[in-house]
C-alpha cells in the first residue's frame, strides 16, 4: 500500500495518521521518542506492509509484475493499489475523495515539526503537487512511479511500469477488490484492539 491507502487505513486519529505517514523513515524497534499513539501509527504501518507483502492474494498480483519489475514488484503494486483505491473511493468511504485528501493534508500540515526531515520535505512536495489526487488517473500513477524510480538503485524499470498497469488493468482491479477488504479487516482489528 502506498500513501493514500496508509492514510485511509489510519482511521480518524491524527496521531495514528502521523505515525503511519512517517513510518518508512523511522528505523529500528525503539520508538520511545514518540508518544504511544504515534508509536501505534508506526506499528500499524509496519503491519500493513507485512500483511501486503506476505498475503497470498496480493501475491497473485505481484507475480504478474515480477518478470518485468523484479525486486520492485511489490513497490509498483503498492502504487497500483492506491490507484484502485482512488478510482473506487466511493465504495470505501462516506467522505468524498477530494475532501478526505484535503483533511489529510491539513492534519499532517499541523505536525510537520514532528516528522523526520526527509518526510517533511517529501510532504511539502506531496501537498504542493497534490500527489494523492493524482493517483486517480493513470498519468498520475506514471508520475509517481517515475519519481520512485529515480530514488532507488536500478529502479529504471519502475518508470516503465505504466505499460503493465494498462495491459493487466482488469486483473489488477479484480485483485484489489479481493485483497483490500482483507487488509481493511486486519487494520480494523488492530485499531479496535487499541481501544480496549
């Protein structure tokens, strides 16, 4: 799952949202420099990544990409999943996508001083260029993947992955429809356990 899905799966808690959003840049197991709710957001992010990377349903979609994307198949699939979440948004949330994204930008904007420097810079460009709304169209997905490809070693194939999305669009769409409810249930259980 990429940024839109991680934000969506954070629920309504701004601390969970912050932790989930910046978790990629938080290394190690010692999270004691953050408050417990933010720690829970970091843990949620890691749980989402682990579930997505190891689930057999998402594995079916990764297998389609593995031949062309190699070790980056999972990264590309995460971005594809954000596309399908954006295009099928009304099936998953009562707030329309544009308002949801604006609320997320506003919430995160009040917490940038708590983000690691790299995340703070990335968020500035995310908001300025409105990455999250861009996920709803294929050109926006292509821009996201080109951006990712420039930040990893030998990531050139990611810049060409739009062709895979177009070629296997229906297969990826169907796979998202099977996988995302499983992930939502996993996250719901995690967040529900925090309240008890």
